[in-house]
């Protein structure tokens, strides 16, 4: 399955809920996102993490390999009135100088990277005692809920999509950090219920890897119509609270 999030840039920017404010409050207790810190957000996409840290007075650079996503990110940062430097590059080869960042973040994207290569690059660009954050904000499929129904529809259209049934917790990521020099690893997780209109949920799903980023446009349109029918008949509440889980893993470079 070939994934190109550049194809979904408009829906991604409009409908994918960014990390909640509670995430930035929680991560601040780990002295991350402090005013004046230099933050590099790898796999930034449309800049949801980058924007959150810029609002808090950090000096932020967003890195992504998809030019369309960076264009959307630039437009959003202009609307927000914050200054963020965006750069076309990969997580494994950012092109940034050694020891140039206080914090490196990766939101909703570590699974797309070469984990060891990305961890090595994070270590290289971090200053001594700098921190890396791998974060996720995932929908949670449970028996009978709208997420389960949505995932079943994705699988019927795209059998190659194997990302359903997740728990929102990632026990495999600590190995990437620990084996590449990071210490003092810790993590946290908690649930939240962002509210989506039917239209916004359809847009959110169109922006996902299993739909707009991998299906041809005509199949995306048919999928979207079928999802609208499911929402109307099985989940008529509009807007809908949809369970999500926040996960964060933090590692520190040796001082």
C-alpha cells in the first residue's frame, strides 16, 4: 500500500484534530514546551504540534517530506499569527546542525519512520540533556462504537490497510530510544473525547492513511458516501464525542 499524505493535505488541515491543550499542559510538567526553548518537530504534517509549542513561545522548526503538507502548515501558522520555520526533509536526515535543539517532537508519525534512524538523528541534533517526545493522539475502536464501524468500512475498501484495532499505547518505541543512547525514559497516557460533527469525522477519515492517502479519488468518494450513510443510520447524534487516547514517551540525551 503506497501512502502519500500530500494527497490529503486539505482534509488533513481542516479536519484532523490536533493534540488537545491538555497534552501541552501535561508535557510542560516535564519541562518541555517552555518559553524560549528550541523545538524541532519531525514529521510535522500540517504542524499541529509545532503550532502548539509556538503558541507557548518556543522557537519551532517543522520538518516533513511532503511539500503539500508544509504548505498547509505555513497557511495555518499565518492564520495563528505565529512564526515557525518549515523545512522539507525527513526524520532520519533533517539537515539541521549538531546539538541545535532543546527538544525534538514526533506527533502521530513515528510508525512511518525508520525508528533507529530517527532516534539517531534526534540524538545528534539535541543538545546535552535535551529531550525527545514521541506522541500519539489516536481514536480508540471499541465494540459497537463509531470508530469500530469506521475501521471496518476502511478495511472493506482497503484490505491492505492493517492499522485498525489499536490501543493507543506503543510499547515498542522505548527500544528505539534506549538502544540509541537515550536515558530516563518515561511515558504517560490518558483518554479524552473530542467532538466531531458528521462532516468533520468524514473529513478526518478521508485524511487517513487507509483512505485519501492510498485510495484513488473515485473510491474515496464512494467510501465517503458509505460512511455518511453509516453515521446517519447508526450514529445519528451530531456532533459525536469520539474516544481518543493521548500517549507520550519521553527520553533524554545524556548531559
